[in-house]
């Protein structure tokens, strides 16, 4: 029986020459410097408009109209924010936006995932017809007046359903999810079927857990769309307490910021008139900005997974 010599092992490790780090070539170093510089410039160009809008929202009317506001607020004021956020209708409309977005996104995800999974099966009878119908709607629609007549005849005007149902399925999102489902290994579903799972069991217990990336991406797409949507509500809703916050803020930009409508003085109204666009953008985009960092990794991987074959 041979006894291991710990000192010998130690000497062997000590005698092993350290791994030499391969030095980057001059061309690669230049590439990295140029790459970092270009990316920093792109980041700056992307961030500048948003920072400028935030600065304008906290600046005085005179500073904005004279072009003094760049990246830092001038003549700091929060009067516009105070006037907007002190209005109870603003919070009612904001709550409506949250409800519309959550309900519409949930319905859209249920319909999109189930439809995409169905048409991803090449042995489905009538598959080409279903895909053709979906793609047809990307290029043709009934038009504004027929759509309004249809919604009105269905009794959906001044209801939640007029907002969430007409855009329940985005064909672009549908095709992305279809491509993703087609790339899932068929052997997984076959093995689950042999183990006794039904089609619904395979979908809920196998397919959906493997599709977190693309699902998170679609949730972000739908949530952003419904959050920013205002024309549907403007068209089908005629009661102010049912409006989403985008319509509320759109009405302010269009002229509802007078001293009468806002209950403010003439000076306050002038202040709002100069700041309203900036405040509108900040208040509207803030929730999405807060949501995006949590979905960023899924957003990038989901889009890539839905576009790669094999």
C-alpha cells in the first residue's frame, strides 16, 4: 500500500509554472477603446432627451420659453406637478390606466400564448388558414367607422371591454411566440405524453415553464402598448371618470389646462402651459421605466430566442 506524500504534492504544485495571461493585441485594444467610446456616445444620445424632459418639468416657464433649460432645471418649480397631482380626477384616471393595462395584458397573454402554441404544431389541420387569417389582419382592417359601429352595436362603449378586446392579440407578438414554440424540442412533449400528460398538462407543466423569457418579453410589449394607448379610449369612452391617464394628460396638452378647468389662477395656468408637455411625458413613462429593469434580461433573451432556428 502506497502512502501519499503531501510534501511531494506541495512541491509539485509549487514547481508548476504559473499560467501566463495572453496579452491583447494592439488592434484589439484599439477596438475596445473605440467600442466603449461609441457605446458611451450612444448612451448619451439616448439619455439626453429624457434628462432634458425631466429638467424642463422642474423648470420655470420663463426659463423654458427662453431656451435656458438643458440638463439642469432652471428656476426650479413643482407648480405643474402640484396642480396635476392635486386633481382627484388625475388619480381616478391613473387607477383606470392600471386596471386597463393589467386586465388587457392578462387577456392578451392568454389568447396569444394559446393561439401561438396551437399554430406552432405542423400537424394541426387548418394551420395555414389560421396563420393566414392572423397575418391578413396585419395589412387590412375594417376601418375606423366600421370598428366604431361594431363596438357600439356590441354594447361595449363606455366599458372596459372597448379598451381591452379590440387589441387583444398583436400579430407580431403572436408570430414571435409561434417561432419560439416551434424551436422547443419535440422530444420533451413526446416524453410527457408517454408519461400520461394531456395536451393541457404539457402546455402548462412543460411548455410555459420553458417559455419564461419570451413570456416576460410579450408581457412588457403588451403592457407598454396598453399603458401608452389613448386613441381607443378617446374614441369609445365619453365619460371623464372612465378615461385612462393618457387621455387626461392629452386633454391638458390640448387646452384643458385653463384656470377654469384646473381650478387655478391665470398665472398658474401659464406655468402649466409651459411645463405640461414635459410633466405629461414624465408621469406617463415613469411606471414603465420602473418596470423595465426587472424584465430587461428576459426582454433581450426572449426576442433572440424567438428569432433563432434550431
